[in-house]
C-alpha cells in the first residue's frame, strides 16, 4: 500500500519506518523544512535504539519519503495516520488543536477513497470531530472513513514494540476501513482487537493509566517500607508471584515521566470530570508520583552536607534522550533553588539538558568525571552502564561517601560493605 503519517515524532517516525520495512511506500509529512531535510539525510532527530539504521535502510530502498507538501502524500495514500502531539493544557486536558489543524489539511487533499486513522492519543469523541472537519472541506467526489489505531510503543524499545506488539487495536464504524487496516497490519504477528471508535480511544488512556497506577502503587508501598523498616523489593516480589497481580511495572523509584503517562493521566482526570465521574483514584496516582520526587529531594538535602552532588541519569528512562516530564528536571530545579551545585552525566540526554539548564549546572562526558571530588552520588535513571561502575574506584579515587539510588539498581549490602552510605527507595 501507499500510506502517510502526519508527524515525525516517536510515534510517527518509528511506525512509518516499520511499515516501510514491510514493503509499503510511506510518506511522512512535517511542517519544518529544516527537520524534513535532516530526515531525508537519515537523521532521526532523536535517539531511539535501532531507529537510525531502520530509517537509513528504507531511505536507501526508496520506500520512505519526507515532505511538507500534503498534496503529494495524501493524494496517493490508501491510509493516512494522524500522529501529532497532544500536549497537556494548563487544565490537564489534551490540546487537540494540531490534530484538528492537520485533519483539515488532510481533508482538502483527499483523492478517491482514503482511510484516515488517528494514532495520536485523543479524548473520547475526537475522531467524530475529525470526521466532521474532513466532511466540510473534502473535494467533491472523494470518500473517506475514520478509524482509531492507538499506539502502544514504549520509548527505548519502540522498534521492537512496533514489530512485535501485544495487540493491534483497530476501532472504526466502517467495515471497509477495518478490512483495509487489517490487511495493512498482516505482517505483524499479534491479535487484532476490533472495536468501535470510542472504545479504541479509551483503550489507550486505560492502558497508560493502569501502568501509571502500578508504578504509583509500588511507590506508595515503598513509603510504607521506609517508615516501617520493611524491604519494598521483598514485599513486591512476594506479592507479584500472585498471578492475579504480577510484578511487571510495579517498580519503586523516583516516579514515572515521559510523553505519555503524565499527560494521559491528567487528560483522563479531565475527561472524567467533564463526565461527572469521581477521579480521585487517578488524582492519587498523580500525587504519589510527585511525592516520590520530593522524597528523593528530601534524601539528598538530608544526606549531602556540602551541597555538592553528582546526578547520573537525566532522561526519564533508559535508552532514550527524552526529558519530557523527566523526574530529573523537577529534582534539579528544586535543588538549584536550595543552593546545590550539581554535576550531571547521561549517555544520551546531555544536549537536551543543556538547553534546559544552560550554565546553571556542570556537564561531564562520563560518570567518573562527574563524580570526581563529589561526596554524594544520585542515580535517577537506570542506564545499564551505571550498574557496571567500579565502586571501589568510586569510593577510593572519586571520594563518594553517599549513594542515593533512586532506581534501586545496586545491592545495598555490597555498597555498604565498601563503607559507602547507601540510601535506596523503600529499603
């Protein structure tokens, strides 16, 4: 098929590259000429494992095309995917202005019959509004059908998530659209979940809210553990053996971040309020998430006597350079206000961190350089390279006396046996 993606962020670019790899002709439409030119040269614009190689392979095969011209892309496409951002507004509700803006542009450039499918995470009922916009502006004689095909990729493993998802959700009131989308997804070995539009829209919010809830629940139990002397890992391991509960995503730490969980929980709260639904459960999930960031700040303030610290790990999770809603940004801002001097290192996020903090903090090219002469070391992102640090070197040559492990990546007894004060989460 020939398909188009409007938007080249994590969802748009990753999914476009995967579908090009399946042999389709794929257009990616953006709005910034400079970015489009970089993409044409094989620069993915952000870090995601395997993406650069996948992008280059399909550029070389002439299956992947980038443009700012809707006419070229939409006119020959069987399916058009909307994959633009829906950032939170001040109220927490998703900002759908870009979705509606591109819907109008898609509508004006339709040719023949086209399936317009929304991958952006949108409020329930949004796809019906997209249909209304397109209906008003589409050329005479053209036809279209609306569908919702939410994405479930996870940054850091986005390529594999797209090639091998747990499920493919296809929501539409048009059988023709469903048939076409089922055909498009045939190379993917995953069950197809066929639903109505509203259910497809709600499925994405439900999945992210549930995962966020599991993280906050684990962090709530971590707080109980710290107050009582229990070991949160032992507690959650035992609870997680129960098949009804499981251990996946029940990981205590400094809380969730990124482009999805924070905004989707906020958006679902606002959707619930607009429908007269009590959203106190989700509001609690949000509160615990902020509480855990403040918990780490309190530990740093209490245990760092000279206010000179090194923070390792800045992206919101490993294997990405994404700082959106990253706990590190919240924590660093709070510590700067308290007069701390901060050294930082992250394998991929340094350029983006510099754009946020400028010369307010000190940047280093590796962990040991950041730790040199620093007595307090803080882990905020669980990059694998931090697990392999030579702790004897950290103690004897760097001078680290305290490790505040916000991701519980170290064995407390091993660290303490070296004479380093170890402070984890829920331990």
